[in-house]
C-alpha cells in the first residue's frame, strides 16, 4: 500500500490542461453546450458567467417551498447558481421554533438536495455543494485513524554517558504508540544529541514490551519517540449534524472515505451528473492546520528524496510553524536540518496536492463535473500553492471588504495551467458592521479583482433564511449578506448584471500577459496570500505579469522565436527571475533557465546569484553543480542583470519585446488594464483608479480597424472615436471617478452598436426641484406618504422611523418642460447624489438603474412638452434600522435578526446618509 502510494505520487503529478472554449450555454463547466458569441453573451450572460453564491444553509433547515422561493429570488436578480453549504445551526424564536434542522447527508437531506438540483435545472442555474459541512472536508464518519495526523514526540531525560541504557522508551500519556506501530513504520525512536541535528535511528531495538537496550556513546544523549497520532482537529463552521474530524488530506484512503460519504451518496441520489444542473464540489481555503504525517509517509519520502527521514524527525519538534507545540529546545537550526525540512515539507505538500486536490479533481472529471477549491493557504500547506491551484478545475482566491486581496496566485495558476475560470470568494465582510458596505464600494473591489485576473465571482455569504424568520432573518457572522433579506435586494439586478457582463468578457478568449515572474513557491512561508494586499499601486501600469513556479519552468515551458510559451497557450516576452528565498534555487530550475537562454528567451536575473540548492537531495554535489551553472548563467551576456528586484525597470525591455502590451501609456495616468484575446477581438478592461474624472487618450497597438466601448454598467455597446497613429489607434477615454469600461478592438463592427457619444455640453438646464412625494412600504413605522419641499437625507427627517428606515422608498414628482427644451436632440437626467441604489421611471417607463456615481441617465427619447412624471426608487443599507433596533428592547424592534446577539455590533454605528439627495436637474444640448 505504501509503495503504491509513492508510485502514484511520482508517476502522476498534476498536469497542465487546456480549456480553449469560451463561456457556453451549459449548466456546468465541462457539460456540453454552445459557445456563446461575444455580443450575445454580453447582452445576456450565461449562468457560468453570472455571480454564484455560497448559500449558507444553517442546519440545512430546508423545506421544498422555501428552496424554490429562494432559488427563484436568486434567478430573478441575476445569479447564475448556488453552492450549497451546510453550516452553523441558528437559534429559534417563537416564529421559527417549529422549523427543524435536517441531519447532514441523511436521506431527508439528500431528498432536499435533489430538489435543489431539480429546481436549479428548471431555472437554468448551476448547482454545486461543499465536500462536507462547514469550511473544510470531514465529518462524523471520519475516525481518528483516518483523520489529520500529526507527528508527536516524547523525550527522555539525559542519558548517562558510556553506560548501557536498559528500560522503557519515552512514551506519552495519551495516544501512546504500540509495538505494532513501531513495526509498521509509523513510530520511531531516535537518539539525539541536539534536536536540530541528525540523530540515530534506534527503532529496530524496540522490544514488544516497549523497552530497549542501547550502549550510550560519549556526549549527552536523549531518546525521543516520534510517533503518528490524530490531531483531533474538527471541521469549522459546520452544523451540529455535520460536525466531526478533518479527514487525512495526505491519504488516498482519507480522500476516498470523504468522497464515498458525500460525493457518491449525492450521485446515488440524483443519478448521473451529466443530465442534471449539478456541477461539482467546492472546498474552502486550507484552514485545518499543518499535518506532519500520514501512513506510508516514510516510504514515500525515501522514494522521492532518496534518503531516510527518520534520523531527522526530531528537528520537526523544534519548528513552531509545524504546529507541534512549544519549542522543546531553542536555537538556530543547522543547515543540514533546514535542508531536511525543505524536503519534508515539499513531500507533504505534494501529497496534499496529489491525494486531496488532484484526486478529487480526477473523480469529478470522470463524472463530468468540476472541482473548485482555494487550493493554497492561508496556512503553509500545501507549500506549493501555484501547483495546487493548477491541479483543480477552478482555481480559487478571494477578496474581502475592505482590502484583503488574494487573486494573483489563482489567476496566475489558471493562466499557466490552462484553466478558463478564476474563482473568487467575493466581498467577504468581517468588519464590525457587515451591513454597511454599499454596492458602489463593492464594485471598486470587484474591478480591482478583475484587473488581477479574477473572472468568476462567488458571493461569500448569501443566507438561506425562511420567510417566517423575518428581515434580515438568519444572519451569518460575516457579510455581504447578498440574498432576498438584504435591504437593497429589490434593486440588486443592475449591480449583479454589471458583474455578470464583466465576468463574461473576462472569461472569453485567452488572457494576455507580458512577463513570467519566477518565484520559488516552495518555501516555509508559502500561502495563498503570497504578497499580502497585492497592492496594484506598487505594480507597473504599462504591462502585466503572471507568477510562475519551478514546475512550470522545469516541465512545461518552451521557447519559440524568442517567446516563452506554455501548453496552456500563454506566451511571455520576458522571464523575470525574482530573488530566491535564502539564496537558493532548485538545480533543475537553474539548468532549464540556462537552456531557455540558449534557445533565445529574454531572461532578467534579479539580485545576488543563488549559492545553494534547497534540500538534501544530491547534497553536497548539488551545490557545486548549481554554483557552476549560476556562474555561467550570471556571466552570460545574453541575460540581463538587476542589482535588486525591480518590476518598473522592466518597462523599456517589455516595450522592446516581441510580446508588447496592446496599450501604450505613460505611468502617470491613473488607468489600469487587463487584456484578453479571441480570434476576432481584443478585449481590454480599463479602470480609472483615481477618485476624479479622467479624460485622456490612450494608444492601442492594433491592426484591427474597429474600436468599441462595451459598458458593463449599462450593457450599452457604442462605437468609439479613434485616430490612426503609426502604432495603431488613439482612443480618448472619458471615465468617471473609480469607473471602468471595456475597450473592444474588433475586425468588424458589432451589429446594433450605437454611434459614438460626444461629451455632454449642456446649453441649458432645468432644475427638478419638487415638491416631492415620498412613499415608504408599510410595516416599518414610517408614514406611508411624506410631502417634501426639498430633498434631504432620511436621517435628518423628523419622524424617528424615517430616520431609521432601511429598504426601498419611492420619490415622485411632476415637472413641466418648455417646448424649446422638449425639442432638443439630447437630454440627460442628473440626480446629483443618491444613497445608495436607484431605479428611474419617466412617464411610466424605466430609463435606467444604477448603484454608483455618476447618477446620470441619458434619456432614450425626447421629453414631451408640458407635464412629465418622474419616479425614483431608492434603496439604502440595513445599518440604520439595525442600529435603531439594537437600542430597543426585543419586543419593540421592527427588524428580526438571528442570532439576536448580533444587534450589539450596531451600538456605535453612526447614521448613514440615505435617500435621494440631489440636486436633480435636466441638462439639454
């Protein structure tokens, strides 16, 4: 069994794969469906491009009626699918006490899940589920023997020198190893002089009664028993019925157990996945500690590294990041021990990738569905997260409110290993008030994630909350709470359509990057958050890069006419070799870089040359060979040397390379770009990152004759004015503050594209000053109708339930248009300021909806002279109502939230400006 595990690990590493098709009509990633034309998918994005959500199902307290109601709400507002997540039970009150939780994976749970899949299919939505309850994979079926294993230690007192030790080996009080575990290679006795140096393996001396005999040499020695024991780490955020231990992610037996208890039971219930809307499984980030053992690890290590790890195992007891407790002995680790730790950690990492991520992905592909996972952190397993992300079908990162961004690793992995979708846990909000984030702020964060390569959004928190639970009902402990209980849900469609249109374009064709930036991700500090914050302001604007790893350089890169190519289709003009940790580089990587230089690749070498190989494999001869290779590499006049790592210094080199950016931009302009290419179009996302309007020209290097603006906010496609230059086309980009647009360069005009729009030069304007009629929905204490002579924030009005109102209210007014204004060719309605979302009707017709400034609407037809009627629906955030109710006794609250303890979050919340603030006016040209 152990030899078989090692053979599989070595013979079947994660392979590059290539997804070449664009988004399709299929309800799933690998299911058959028609590839959607660019224009059609922009007008009506398919489910695979629309926002998905992690559907937080508390205790899985389902009814079929509620399932159908929830899914219909998701569909109506523009969601593309749900990932069912059984999670923490919710407390009951007098309204919900009759609602029963459903035991996770019970026959009734499977029946409800089958109903979710059936209804998803009927509504043309995609359905996935977690591979277990809560965050990480495990459950009540996981026995201690098949759970995550840790290497434990028991150490003796110092032995007397030059004597014969005769007695019991050191043993722990709990989870003590047996003689059988010593025989099977899962427990060992090592004599150590210093814990950070190589010891002496005495395991064969252990007798059945767990005693041993040993002639103690000179120097001070102690005996250490190193043995495997369950970690007893439990699944986080699970329901009470789904609670249990993590399964052993380094073991095929552990993975197969989890698949048999979840995946195979679901398949037995709903039948072959190909004929359903079910599209696979999801795993959250690796938040289950740092396993340090699994059955057969010694044999696997020997086959991989060529030497026995047992004499070095005591070193692990000294390392805090292995999670084994306090340091038994402090002190600097020897070089030999540090090299062993590298080999050990990478063996564990490769096991995690192969037996967990890749094995699940292969199971899913056999059954025609996808495996989506945050396969790389936030802790230090797997060490090689770029390779781990490449092993799954949908590499996944995340971005939070306000600023935590972890997108570059999964997008680099997707590009390099050939995956079309870059999944993102989106808008996670763990701030004290997760109801205080407006969609305008969310869109800024989404644009940033798009620039980093993300293109497939999963709302982190969309709760299942039964109707009788009230509003906002059952609430998860983090946001963004994007579900039917959200205060602005009735106006959410325009925001979700914006995200869907953006994702569709960013899933089409192939990404274009210019630099492959090599980092060895095989380090102790490797995690999903490789460069915390992924601060775009510190990265060049004039080119883009992907991170690449040792696996890609050693096994997948080729050079063709000076271009660095990958089987995924990615092409780079420059390989930027960034600083190695501790001055190391794997020997095979160095050899391959030399070959690439000889084949014509442009290679930039940053910092001091590496002086040693990581690990003990081949040591010390490996270091001597490396130094000879590095001397040759750094001395080669064809390579470019940097004294220190500097991305900005690459700008002239990239401009001169054979993979130049399609845009030409000086670094002072606040635009950022992300580029994808199809057979007949170049799709360039342009984001204005400045808090001001920008009107600047950008040259696009293209031979395509047509330039169009595709506005994901409105869904409008409009021909752009352009001027030919020697490099291509100069295009004027007029972008409001913190807004974006897609510049699409095409071979032919898009049918139905609107003519160019000139800047608005108003020759006259007319205030729409009221009086206003403001209507509130019933049941929240606010008067049904208020008469307003002027616009102001709801928080400044006299009535306390207006000041506290959260939801959607409607403004209505009438105004007279003079004949001369009605005759003008162009009119724009400017609402001034709105908090937060709005939908506008003019004379009974919807003319637009938006969630961010500028709140301006081009009128689609001429105004009629005389009386016109304007209606504006405005939604604000939950914060004001929840803050007001938090100060009231439970019986006087108008909202209902479970658990009620969450009201305490809002005690210090300041009133948030709400409503239509204006000034409202009509502009005429």
